[in-house]
């Protein structure tokens, strides 16, 4: 009931601002549909000798055919490892799976699909391996150039436009099969058949490890009103990407607290963005504003009785547009080096009986080269919450997902469960990212929205998304005449704190 009320309030406030259905500004759609879907994590890494697969889906919930860009990015610097154009018929669903290309630890990820929806280029029945062509040289090569970098990361699906005429007819399913995929394959320019995007995309991600008895599922972040105009590109083009948004953002900020520690109410911020003083286009800054948070909050479970482990996925989906090997633009602080572009963090934790403590620098590992040990360094970092229990795997990979893009955080050994706060403490995060002339409107009730005040707004924190995964072992179970593993777990989206002034 509480979730419904929050969604209704946010939708009403956005409608009151003239956003809903008017293609006015990019915002995070609480209903889970949009022009852009950001999937915070994929993996084919192994845990306990057993590899994960990642299953993905995207749904066109509209009555119009669409062309979308599907792009996978590895987790260290967000270098592209595979992209293609996908053509969705009205009411279509496309599915695929990312698996290891072979059983070695250095094998790349491989995309498989049995779906018949048109793609450009066509995806072979044997699948297509992720590539390292874009990080074998230049700044993206700093953390290493091996194909093993493609084994974990995140991905984005961006609507380029709705289809009309012959292109729409060609990709529309007839008796379950597209009419003519060849018409939209092979670097074919379909610009005359593409109209403005209309949104309506939704999807799912599944991290599954059959041999470990684990299946973690999530919905991607949906960004609505990303662009007002079509933006079609053929394959072998990094555009459109998350910096291609229109340059106005809408954020409903409900995360502020009063001095007494109670919620301060909801404020709707409409902000206009131009290029930053160092790096970051206006579109990148608009999307960053949508994701900006000062802290990430979630729970952890490390119970000895169930040999439980907990990982937090922390992904910065627009970081690459603000950071390179020579420059870091606000809100980020540090340039890219061999150990990553590290952002300092603080971590406070509590058990379930309110006892708490703060992790110090010695509680964070591994320490980045020449950097502060209390850091998250990659564009998609996985944090392993540890307390030194005997059932935890070695610290060279995270305890649940087997991630090597990791930061280990050690909590008090007697704290087997509770919750934590990951705060961003770098100079860029605490100094904030300033908008241009804009207006904020305070929500006084479900539809009562005060007049806006023109002025510069400052967004604090970092643009972040992700989730927590946890596992439990319940021993062996009887399955008829056989014995089964009693393993289970779950995935939970992060909660956040935000700060925007004035």
C-alpha cells in the first residue's frame, strides 16, 4: 500500500508539472516503462566453480513497432563490448542469454538468443562473443585489455524511434515470424521510416546459477521522456547512449531529512543542463541528475547457521561521460588510472538491535594502487559485505556473484545481520553538480504544487544504481528418492538518500 501511494504521488506530481505524456524532460519512471532501460548488472563469473548466466528480456508494451539500440558495457570503464539494433513488433518481447564462451576463467561473455525478432546484424544460432576491440588502446585500456573484462558489467536498451511504412511492415510478426528481417539488416538506412520515440519499454534481468541453486531477478531502471526526437544510427556507432538525452531533468526528491531525522516532504525539481565546466554534456548531466544520490542503503545477512553471504552491486551508468585518464568532471573526483577512477566512500553499519559502527580504511580491501582504501573504483563495482566468518569465500572475489570488480567491506565479526549506509565522500560528490537557470516546485499535496523559483540548483552525491543479493543454505532436502540442495536467496533494490539545494 505504501509503494502504491508513493507511485501515485510521484505520478500526480509529474502530471502536474506537465511531464507525463508531454516529452518534456527525462525522469525515472516509477511505473517501470520508458524510452530507455538501464540494467545495472550482468555476469558470467563463477562462484564455487559454477558459472552464472544472465537472462534478459525487453518488452514493447505499445501498439507501434520500434527500433532500439542494445548495448553491453563491461564493468571497469564502461567500454562497449557488444551492440546491435533490435526491431520490436507491436506488443513484442525479445529475450536473450549471456553465458561464458567456454569453461575457462578468461573466456568472454557470449550472447545467445532463440528469439525471432529482427536484429541488425543477425545473431547466429551459436551466439556472438563479446569483444575487447574498444579497450585494447587508449584510456579504456588502463585496467587491462583481456577478454575476461567482458564477463561482468551492465547494459542499456535505448529506443531510437517508432517505425512507419515499409520498415514497420517488415519487422511486424506474421503468424509469429517477422515478415522480412532482411529489409532492415546490413547497414540499411531507415531514417525515412523512423518517427519520434514513444516509450513503453519494460524488461527483466535474471542472474542464474543453476548448480549453486541461485536465481536473482530484477527490473531495469526505466527512463521516460529521454528524447523528443528520433535518433537512429546504424550498427558500429556508440550513439545514441545515455548522454544523448534532452537537457532537462525532472527529479522527485523525497529523501531529505529534517534535523529531527524525519522526512522533510517531497519536492519536484525541474533542472536545465548545459555542458559541464570540464566533462559531461548537457544530456549526460540531465541523466546524472536523475540518478544522483548522496548515499546507498540496504541490508546484509551473514548468518553462520545458514552460511549466508551478501553482495551489493553499485553501478555508475554515466560515469564514463565525466571521467577519463586526464580529467574528472563534477560530480566525480578522480581520473582513471590503472586501479580505476576511485571515489572515496564511508560505510556505517548496524545490526538488527540498533548497535552500530563505522568501517575505517583498514576495513576496506583491496586498496587501489596509490589510492585511498575506502574507495569504489569501477563503473560497476560489487561490494562484498564480510565479517570474517569461516563460510565466506576468499577475498579475491565477492561472496555471492564472484565479481572481481570488487571492494570488500568488513563489518564487526559479531554482526551477522543488519543494514548499512554507503556514503559518497569525494570532493566532487560533496561539492555538487550545478544546473543552469531552472525552477523547483514544492509538492504540498497530491496535486497542490507551488510556483517554481528560477535559479541554480545543486545536486550532491553520485549518479548510482544497483541492488543487493543475499544467499542462504538450508542443508540437503529430500526430493522424492533423490537429495537436493536447499539453497535459496533474494535480490532487493537499494534505498537512497538525496540532497538537492535550494
